């Protein structure tokens, strides 16, 4: 069984459901035989971010230090309109 890395990008103003929903789907799929997903999160600098609802999310790493993903998820939220790269 080959493990696939899924990287979710976190940023200030991210929509929490857009982070947790897909992560729950991949986590559920990993419980099936023959399927394995390594779920990771990263922010630009590796620091915590705050979602639109005020929830603080602590990433696993910075984007620069994150493992190369098989699947990259960029969730939505007001932070997508920010001035940061």
C-alpha cells in the first residue's frame, strides 16, 4: 500500500470547514483497506493562524519545510483575498 501525502495550506482568514471537511474525508478514506493518506497542514511561516470564526489552527510546519504532497488543498476564506503571497 502506497501512502499519499495530503497537504492543507492554512492562512489567517481561512474558512474552518474548508480545512476540516476535506481532512475528515481523507481520514475516513484511510480507514479503508489498501488506502493510506498522511494528512499534513502548513502555513506560510509555520506559525498559528486564525480562521474566520476565530478558531486558532496550529500547522504541522511551514510551507518551505512541508513534505512534497501528492495532493495540495488550498481552502477558501476571506484570507484568500489578502496581500500575502
